[in-house]
């Protein structure tokens, strides 16, 4: 196809997509290497087939059973035809997914008399690598040259079976590996001692695979059919008949694979002899999935005519995407994308490269952007992509230059697939993968590039976008700031409760009284529920009724009327009789932000029913016993700390060293906290919020309410402060606050995620304020708003000693690093 033909084809795909993929409305889907989507006609065709035919379990004489058997035989044939494989030469074995196909081959080799030698290519998927654990000897080939070298060398004659496995296409960066290796291995090892296993799971969703020459074909090919068609969830193992004897040694037999089994007194069985699939398909076949495959193959042909078309179209798109990403530059000329392409592959050449681009992002000073941040923005902008280790350990390690010791070290330091620590010791530990499929279009490519431009291409250095740093504000004896509002969040992730004006609210080292004392835990997993997954939690409205001594929980908006009772009350006192017995499973520890905390669940079925009905998920209310209550659990500790960009500002202090610790080390090290995420108290500034909202509105976006930041303390300028004198983001430099008569330490800026985009009135997701925050408040690739805070206890042995408290309207005096010594009481506390 020439350029014009590609554009015409693209147009046709756009129209087809309107019709066939209604679920894609408003989203940009770039995760075809993970899960391809199914077209509407496929589901319609399949359901019509299901409701008009009666399919019975095979192997009985009924018509329904005979129909099933006949159809299954048909589908096996159709699948082979898709790959031009002659049924004389090949046989299809249905399996649950590609991994199960790999394991079936592994079973056969593990059961060989002398075990087996296993070789696999560096680009292998995790599922291929796992086979080595059962091999007597194994080798990972780090380069293509090593493979070619090994093929040339004579095979060692040790009477051991040998299996060489590799992916036809890397699931990491889409590189397509040479398909002629199988034929060369067979030619070189004419003794028939080395078998080949081709993992075609990633390849065939966007490329044909030609098995017409059985002499050249791999002995075993595994496929993920859902990656080709989106549906059904089924895999296949295609076996070359002349290599089928490799399975003779497989010891296990499942239902349906044997003619006879004797198990009393004598142990004997006879395997089915007619066909390989009869011997390998353990248990009942997934018959409805196989019927669906019939529809899938038919509909795919109707929509796309052939895999060759899909291949040409996706290659064209990928070449464009690659070119665009490779040419992105920051304002200062620094390149934006580090792309991990193989030297042996070329975008635009379908033989060496599939439609996947794997990369990481640089900021304009050459540092790395955290992929956790990319994921958050992608989520609110509705881009589907994948980040992390991508189930391809060898490819990741070689592309990112991670030595085994570094991976061990990162693992020990807490790095896990999918967590936020994705840049360790200055190196990324994962990457971003965007992949295209049959129904991708040029629009997808364009909108993804526009997304990167919007959020990750810096036209001028970020520091210039940050608020002015050195504006000297004289420390005055009369404070310009006050506490505008106070909120507590009695149930983690549910709505906040506003402390009534005039009410003195107690403050503890763990935070404000009644803040995050409760949480909801999933009945199955024991994990604490969060708004990120259950946005409707914003509509659960707890309030603290000190007069009656109860926590009152009501519902708002959409949740009204979803429960039998409109409201429930729970005593504030932690009466042990309310809680489920220690012995029962419900008392499982709740997992909060990766830490295990011993939360006690309420045993009242009425309480559980209230929350379960409201959210539509089976959960219990749980209580986190107050720290120091002698309940024998260890409290969680604050992980908040000054962020690098805040420390860098200490540069202003004459003589301070760039990364030096603050002059005053801080007294709140490792504060105990309850269920709040990182620190005892979160403080935000009204003028910072105003600044943020001005920017959002200037772009036509929806202004954010203070509630979305889930702050405890909102600090605002006094009403008589002239408008021009607002001081947004001054809190970045605050180290201590005096609020009323109490002192608080600022522990560092609070890192944000897309949870701030959930409207706390409607529980709907928006792209703001995260989108604007990401453009204006990103430091070292992370997005910050608000400050972690903790109360600094004062030793007071006088008889007037009272519990420290905070009240709406209290005067607020901030102290920057260089101002601490100006307050003698503060200096004596921390100096
Ligand atoms: C997805 C994939 C697999 C695993 O497939 P499952 O069907 O999930 O078992 C294996 N190899 C490659 C190359 C893949 O892309």
C-alpha cells in the first residue's frame, strides 16, 4: 500500500470503529498487546448462535452432543486454515491461554527419561522463562548472535531431550524475531533431538503466521486467541504431528484423555490413541468458548478480510507513532522519549517490528519522569496504555541496563511490579508501552502525541513556572493568616466532616481527633477500600456527634435510597463487645497503603449491610484502635519528608549545601499515624488553591473544591489582606506553624494522584485539577499540592495543662527555615 492507500484504509477503519467498538467512545485505546477488544458483531453473532442452538457436552449420542462435537472439529480446522496449516501435518489442542499451552509442552519435557535441556531467548515472556525451573539444564540467550552461533555448533549427544523457545514477537517492544530459526535448528540437528517452541501470542494479533511448510515450522506454537479477537478467552497449542511423540512421556492424565483406568489393586491406564488433542485436553473442553471462536474467526474476516491487511495498517501507524515520539523535543532541545527499539528492527518493516513502542520520558534536564505519574495522567485523560515490567524481565533488564545485582537491590528496597517506586538509584525500573491493533487509527496516534506534548514537553524550564521563590515577606508580629476551616475524615476515603466554627478540636500526635479512625474493609480480601477504586465512597457522609457520643453516617446524592436504613450510628467509644471475635476471619488485618494494620471489624450485620448496599461491594466497617491503647499492635509511622525541590530551596540560606539537611532537623521524625496515608495532618493553603483554580478556569476547566484534597487544615489570608498580597505556594518554604498557642512541623509536600479528580458532591471523575496540577506543580516528575504536617507536643507540667486543640479562626504564623530562631518558644522546642 502506498501512503494514499493507507489513508483510505484508515478512513474505513474509523468508520468501522464507530460501528463496532461503541465501548471506545471518548477513550484512546493503546493496549492491544495486553487485551484486544472484541467487536460488537462478534458478541451479537455469538449470542444469536447460543440462543438458537442447543449444544450438549460432547461424547454422548444425543443430537445436541453430536452437534457440539461436529462444530468443534470444524473450528479446529478453521483455526489451522488461518495459519495455512495443513491438518495432515498439524493438530490443534485447545488450552485456557498461551501460558497453559507452554506448560503442557513443559510437562512433556519434564517427564522425559533424562530430563531436558532448555534454551530461551532474552526477549521471552515471563511464562516462557518459568519453564527453566523444571529443566535439568538451561540457558538464556542474550543476543541473536548467540542463538545463531549455538545453531552452528554440533549438538552434544548426551541422550537428553532439548527444547528451544522464543517469542515470535516481543511483548515488550514489539520486535519480531527471525522465524527461520526453527528451520535452521531442525536442519542443524537433523537427529531430531532439539525441539522448538514458538510463542506467537503477541505476533498473531497483528500479523499473519505461515505454517504452510511443515518442515520449516516450529514443533509447537502457542497462541492467545483473545489477543487476536478480543473474545473468547481461549488459547491454543498447535503441534506438528511428526513431533507429537514428544508428548508420549507425559505422565499426567485427566478426565477425557484415557480409554481405561484401573486403580484398585492394580494401577494401570490406557491413553486415548486416536488423536493428540484427545490425549492432551484434560477435563471438559471449554465448548462455549470454542463456539465463540467460530464466530470470532468469521467476524474478523468480515471486518478486516485478512491478517495481512491488519499487519500493513498497524505497521503504518506504528511507523508514524515512532517517528513522532522520536522527534519530540523540550524547549531546550533535550529529547523527550527514550525509545527501546531493537537494533535489528525497523519501524515500518513488518518482518522485524510489530506495532508497539516501548519508551520512557525524560524531563528537560535529562532526568526521568516517573511512570506512576504518567499512568495517573493517562487514567484521567482516558488513555489506555501499560507501564511497568510488562512481563518481560530479560527485555526490560537489557533495555534499561539493569544488572542482576541492581534488580536484587531494588527488590530488597521495596520495588515491586506496579508500585510507585519506579525510579531507583537514578534509573527507571520499568517502561511505558503503547500498542496498536486492527482498529487503531491515525487519530489514536495523534491524540497520544498531543497528550505527551500537553503534559510532558516543557517549553520552558519548570522552575520558571514555579511561583517566585525569593520574595521576602517580613515576619510581622501580627499574623496575616488564619485557619479558614478544619476537617476530619472519620472513615478513610469517605466524605469529610467539617469541624463547627468555635469548637475547640483536640490534636494528638497521630492527628486531629477522630480523623481516619475507621475504614471499610473488603469482606473477601480484608483490604481497606479507597475512593480510587470506589469513587462513590465520597457520597458516604460521616459526622461526629460529640453530644450524643456517636459517629453518624448518612448518604448523599446517588447513594440516597440504596440502603434499608437512611442512616446508621456507631458509638464513638470502642466498646469491645461491638467487634467481631478475634478468632473469626473478619478480624483479618486490613491492608492500608501496603502496610498491615490490625483493624477490628464491627460484627453488627446491620452496619455491614448499610455499607455493602450503599457501595455495591461486600464490606465491613472496621476500627483502628487508637495508638498507645495497649492493644498490642504497632502503629504505622509517617513516611512524609521534605521533597527534594523543597530542600533545594534551602540554597537561599547562605552557606547551605545543595542537598544538605535542613538546619533544624525536625522533631516529628516517624510520627505514629492512624489510617491516613502518609502523615498525621494535611494542610493546604487557600491562596494556592485560588491560584490553581485561576489557571484551571483560564483554560475553561472546572474549578476544584478544597474537599478534593482531603486536607485537615485550610489556611487562608485574613479577609483584610489586600487581593494582590496573596502568597500562593508560600507553604513550600514553611518549616513550622504556630496555630493559636500550638506549634506544628511541616513534614514535606504531599504527592498527588488522580483521586483529586473525584468530585466530592457527585462522585464523578473529571480531568481537573490533576491535569493543571501536573502542568504547574510537578517537581522531579511528581505532582505536589499541600503539606504534610504534625503537631509538636509541648512539655507542660503546670496545673493548667490541657489537651492541645485547634479552632477555626485561630491565627496562623508560619516560619521559614531562617525564621525559626525569631520565635524563642519555637526555638526552645526544636533548636
Ligand atoms: C500475552 C503473552 C503471553 C501470555 O499469554 P496468556 O494467554 O496470558 O497466557 C505469552 N507470551 C507473549 C509474547 C504474550 O504476549
